[in-house]
C-alpha cells in the first residue's frame, strides 16, 4: 500500500521514489519525529528513512590544533 505524502501514516509509510525526491524535506522531518518511511520503486522497498541519533561533533582543532600549528611553523 502506497501512502501519499500528507496522509495519515500507517505503521510504516511507504512512498514511491518520485514522491520521496519531490517531498524529501517533509519526509526527513517526519522521520525525525519518529516515523519510519519506506522508499519504494515499482512497489519494491529500496530504503528506509528513520530518525538518527544526534550527531556528536568533535572540533578537529581541539584535538590536533597544537600539532598542526607546530607543523605549520616548522
């Protein structure tokens, strides 16, 4: 069963590839709220869009800054 973007979701919302490309930002927002989105082509599931854990960023200058500064100054 294909669910149109904007309709109430079933357990998993299945959208075709064209709809996913057209409405990607909306689908990403829905996945971020916890909904699972299945992207299909010709009715065959190809990918699943789900919420991810928040990314943890490490500033590379905090870790490697002193070594890079020494290497740059010779």
